[in-house]
C-alpha cells in the first residue's frame, strides 16, 4: 500500500485531536474530488513498518493525547489497500486501547465485500458513499455531499 500523507496531529478529520492517514488508490474518482492526487495506487510513498510504528506510537502519546485515527484517501477499502489497513487496525486494537477509528470510503456499506467487512469490523465510525458534486453541502459535518452516510458501527 502507498499513502499520500500522514498527519500526526489533526483536528479536522474527525472529532478531537487525532492522527490521520490518507492512503493512495481510489476506483471511484468522483467528479469534484478535493483529493484527486490520491487516486493512483502508486502515488505517494510506500507504507512501511516504520510509518505503521509511528502511527501506533503517536496514538500512545501521553503528552498530546489523540482520540483516535482517521483513515481517508484515496480509499482505505480499495481491495489493494485492505491487507495493510487491516494489519494497522489490528495493531491499534491490540496496542492502543480506547482509541477510536474513523474511516471514509466511496463504497456504500451495503455493497462491501466480505474482505472489506472484515476490515471495518475494527472501525468505530464509517462515512460511506461517493462524493457527489451536485449534492455538495459545505454545512455538513464530516462529509462532503448529502448522499454520504455516517455509520456509528461500534
């Protein structure tokens, strides 16, 4: 998996102070997407064990506590991202108790594959659905267009 950006401190992509990872690769390629540079699977940098370790360490930081991790992109549920995302989420579950995970995906919850469903089993909040420019509403919280749904999974 490649990733486009990692923000160890973020207060925009989800509630509270968080870590945010923008992965590379998106099949949806929505018209009006603000993050087109993440569409190609090969864009950005390789997601290495060192970056994974840094995310876990940042989530464990006691000086600047983080509420959790936000995953966006690109699309964290792109089939080629699932293995790395799933491994990261397992580590967070094991090593960062009490941290929540928010994820944004262009896939709808009702169309997820079995592998994608296994990955979101460790996600607290899923924001699903493609960005639809004609339904864009800047007043919405945590989503860009009114068709997108916030699912509180656990």
